[in-house]
C-alpha cells in the first residue's frame, strides 16, 4: 500500500547505528550509508531527510511538512552527496544505493543562507506586527543562519491586496514564500483544490480560480492551509478587537462557551507539551479577562446527541417501517461546518442526508439568547455570545444568515484557540500558573460524551452510547468495556462498525408519541462509519454514489479536518500526527474521569426538555431553535 506522505511503501524498520560497519552494500531491503561519517543502515526508499531526523541529525526545512506530500521546492534542506555535482534536496532524495552524505559543509551552509536571503527579498512585512512573530519558520531560519540584513534587497511596498473577504481565512500574499504547502494541503490533504500556483517566473503567486476572493470560490473555510503555512501569509479572520470592545462595555453581558478541543491544546501556546488538558485553568483565565459567564459547549453537544440521535431513529422508522424517504439514510452528521460546506459545494444532491441539527456551537447561541436570557432576566439584545472553537470554519458558520432563530444573531463571534491564547497573554496571564475553577451554571454540567466530540469518531461514539441504551434498555458497558467504543477511535482515515441489535427494551416516554415498540429494530444491524478530513469524506461519498458498502450505512460521522476538531484550523501551530494523537489522549483521559459519560444521563439535559423544550427532542420548539429547517410538529427534518 502506497504511503501518500513520501510516495514509498511504508516500512517498520528505522535507521539505526552500526557499531562495526562493513563496506557499504545493500542488505535485503536495506542499504548501508554514511551521514557525516556516521555509518547507518536504512530501509530502501528512505529519504535523506528521514534518515537524518531518525538519527537526530538536524537539517532545516521550509516547504516540507509531515502531513503533506513531497515537493522539494524551497531547497532549504540541501545536502552534499558524494560524487554528485550539485547539492540535493534531502526531503526529495530517496536512498536506493549506498551513498555518502554531508549535511554541514561550507557549500551547504552558504547555499542555505543564500536561499533564505532570496526568500526574504520577496517577503514583505514587519515581523513585530505579524501574528506569526516568534512562531514563523522563515524568521527562525533567518535567525539560525545569521541573516541580519537583506543581502538581495527587499520589497519596499505591498504588491498584493490583502484578501479579507472570508469570515474565516485572511490571505496576505506579500508574506508568501511559495513553499506551496497551502496548495498541497488544499489539493492533496483535503482534496478541495481552491489554491494553485498562478503565473510564471517572477510573476508566480498563489491564487484562486481567476484570482477571485476566497469568499467567491469553493473554499470550505477549514483553515488547514493556515495550520501548515510557515509564515503569516495565511491567518484566521480575528474578531478580538470587537470582543474586547464588548467586554469593556458595561451595558453588554458577554458570555463565552468553550469546546473540548481548545482545552486540550491551548497549553501548547504557553510552552507546554501537547496532551495537557487545561479546562479548569482556562475557566479561571476567561473570568479574569472579563467574560461575565463561562459555559461549556459540551452541554449542547449532549443536546446535539439527543436531537441528532432522535432524528436518526425517526429516519430509520420512516425508512424501515413506513417505507418512506429511504434515500435520506444514511444520515450524515452536521456539526462540522467545513464538512457541511464541502457537501454543499461538491455533493449538493445529498444535502437531504445531512442532519438538520445545528452544531453544538449554534445550539448554544440559540439557547443563550432565549432560555438563559429569560431565566437571567437579561435583554437578549444586550447579550454578546462568544464561542472558543478549534475551527476557523466556525467563524463562517456563526455568520450564516440562517443562524438567527433566537431572534438575534445566535453566536456573535467565533474565536480560535490561538486567538483566545493571545487574549489571555494580552491580559498578562500565564495560563499554566492559574488555579482551576468550574464552569458556570446552568450550563456547566456536561457528560464525557459531549467532551469526546473533540476527536474523530467522538460524535458517533457519543451517539451510540445513548442510542444503544435507549433502544435496548441495557447498558452500553455490557457491550463495550467502561463505555469506551474503541472500534470508533483512532486516526485511520475511514472506520466502519456494525452493531447488531439482538434485544430491545421499552420505548422511553419521550418517543411514545412516535411509536410504542422497538420491535421494528429487533434483529437489525446498525451500520455506522466515521471519516475525518474531506479527502476521506470524498472517498465515502464516491462509494455511496456507486452503491458501495457505505451506501448501506445508517449513520456516518464526517469531520472536515484531519483528526477531527482536535486538528482544526484554529488550533496551535505546528500540528502533526503525533501532536494530534496527544491531544486525543488528553480528551479521552478527561472523559474517563467524569461522573457522567452519556448525554441522556446529563440532568441538565432533562431539565431543558422538562422546562423549555417541552415537546421533547425533534419537537416543535427544538426544531425552531436547534435545527436549520422546520415543518410541522412530529416530523423529522432533513
């Protein structure tokens, strides 16, 4: 099976040092080489860069990224290979025969410095005012190679207009170094294809179709290009100034909700290793910043499970019992706005399969400006809702014109993890030093099911924890140890699980207005799938179109970003597979320690249905506030 990252067959053997080397020769599937006079054995096809990194030999890079295919365009990683006339790009040089490599000769050093000088000559902008200051790979390289002036001159004035048309992504091509990471991210990693190299020679730049603004092309706002850009050429559209203004306005009641993924990653912005959950410290920080209330998005993730899970049950009932609307199964999750926009652009004929349930972010906005406003006796016009999300697409989502079911804009501002970290720093707070505190009531209690929304497979696992118990009347722990549905976890691009329903229980009271028995599900096999990143979503959708295995699924979770929300376009930079895995570990560890781990067992969810959404999940009131479309009471919406 081909490894997309480096174009060679994956190998398990790592390069290792040979204490008593023989003369270089091929050994089975390996080859003897020398790097800086060290004798090594590496698997055939290993790139020079991989061999160096696996042996702690530093080679600088710029266009290379672990998540992306090889490009070899920047040449910063050049090395000398004996008997070769020119320097070689180590990232793009597969080792297929014995060779001698040197990574630190005078020619290599001078070449790298000249390349950095040339990159800086085409790079316009003041580092101190750039959002990537002190986290810019070009800046780091300039410091590493002692570049303290412009040897080849520099751009005196901007050449390109900054594109601020998108709610999510801002493009400043004067800061671009043509590494083409954004192109490889958009085309290869996400398979969207918005960005491309335009022009030739000195006129080459990264552009869109006909050089249109991002708001006018099929950008899905995922922000994955931002996470892999080495400079400040791409950034999120930042609303911090407006939020500070609201906080400083005594007439405004400013509330903030935080999703699980930022809590598992924000410590990285303060120098911590990946994998530290900072939930309690973050709550304290947000109060000290000046937010009036700090709420947990996991609460409406639990609410999403009740609404989306009920919608799934009703779709299955209509398809299996009534023989209606069979084409609306499988049901697709709808909490990832990047995925939703991808579906709208590329597979609009399947929009009916998309759950009508809003995302937890948008459900929270609607609840805050209705139920919360009533109970707190606050005019919703004076409430400002802010959402801290791992996702740049959430900025687009909260600005969609249909997201006003509360009578106001449901969510006023979307903040990325990076932007919230900057607000905390502006206040002079060092997050890891803060004491822990809890979320505010009435939306401070949430389940572990809502928490694991942050990892790929988490929405499906949360849904099954609830649906299995509602249908069978038993405990999910009887099927999966400690309620951990591990077949849905992991970072494989696509996962598929079958769950036989051998026995059924009594129909809960909230569903008796729809049907009075589960017998129509007895003996059925629930088929579900999980896909993360839109390249994997495309594979599933094409399979569905062809009538393949996934067309037989009942429920499919799609996430727009690799790894799910924890790999979102608003998360700390850098990102790679190891970092995303550590963030997932932090999320699952926090879930294990919570007293409530199923959405339907959250008492605050029961309270909201008893006192506010009184006709239950997918009822009249919930469809008005928590779904994107509405028909008459008692019908599910697609």
